[in-house]
C-alpha cells in the first residue's frame, strides 16, 4: 500500500517553524542515500491523516518535489509543552533496492489460556525486516490462539513467512508468552471473641471495685 502526500519545498532561510505552524503547516525534511536533504512544508491535517493511516512502516509517495519520491516516515517530533507534531523527517528510499526498517506486529485472535485466569503478555511490538519497497508489509499478524497453556509462547521464528521479506530480529526473541494466574492469598481468619471469658473478666473487675469501695467505707 502506497499513500500520497503533497509537500512544498521551502528555503532554509524561509518562514520560521512558528510561522509555518500558525499557517497550519509543519516543517519537515526529506533525505536519503541518493537524495540531498531538502526542507519541506506540509499541511498539518494532511500529515496527521497519513500518519494515522500509514504509520511508520508504509511507503508514502511525496508529490511536489519535481518528481514523485517514495519515502518512509523516519521520525516524528512532538512538542512536549504544547502537544502536537513539531517536525517530521522523511527517509527517501531507492526504488528496486532493498531497505531495512521496522514493521509493527498486530495481535489477533484470543489466547485460550486466558479463560483460566492467566494473561497473555505481548512482549514484542515490532520487528526489523529487510525487503524491497514493493514487498514491505504494513504489519505482521501474531495469532494469540496458540497460547493454550502456561507453557505456551510465541517467538520471532514462529511468525508467518512473507514472500520477499527477511526478518532480521533474533529468531529466538519472545513475541508473546503467558503469565500464570495469580493465586489469591487466603484472608487471615479473625477468631470470634470468647464471650464467656469477657463476662468472667468483667465480673472480676466489678467484684474488685466493690471490694475497694467496702474498704474505704470501713476506714471511715
């Protein structure tokens, strides 16, 4: 899947980032092995839609550079104070040549072991792959239905094979495993008070009080 995004070239000494943002645009740059770093301006709403639909592992076709340029979203910087996107880096890929990038994992299905109270842990959320741009998947499915007991686990080597795609991440890396159900600790039993002992103690105190009162009267 390829998504198209319109961009505008901008001069290094052109409008400041603040001025661009006030006009509803974002400062950006595109660069690559065969592509000289070029400052860009892109519409905020257009890019937000592309980021939502494409993520960082889908090829984006940039229009407005004189010739169509296929890129990956390399980096998105966010403003920590005001929120929102602050700057975008695009990486221009070479057509016909292999590239290495990260592809997200998409977890599907339900782990049967969760019916026993255990939990399916999603340990890995992306893997590094090498392939030609035309073979780059937007994601790789991970089927959780194989997690049938507390000994079950999914490793990178268990991921489905995709034609033309080589997974570079360690084959033995854990993608998902199972956390055993937590056993509830029994509540401490509170012993019921011995009412007979309480009555005896109470009566003893009353008798002591009467005795003390009697001695005081006799002394008078």
